[in-house]
């Protein structure tokens, strides 16, 4: 496993290619500064903890 993947502020680009929003099944944008994966369609931001995206809608932050 690459060291970059283990860094909380970074996510493996290959993982980003396959992940989709569990609500809309749409594309996610990576917000490096916030450490989140953002679904514009669902207006949710999924947290990344210890380099692992938490893809549960109940764990996501609502976007205004």
C-alpha cells in the first residue's frame, strides 16, 4: 500500500475513479482542504478519516 494513501489529507486517485455517491450514484469531487468527498447532486460531503472515505449518508455533512 502506498504511503500517500495512508496520509489523511490524501486519497488514492484510483479510488476516486471508482467511488460514487451512495445517494445519487453520481460523481464525487475531492476537497483536499476539507478532507471530504463532495456530492453536488446530493448536497453532501463525505468525510475522509485516516485516509478512508466514509461513504455513509448519515455520516455526511449537509451542504447549504
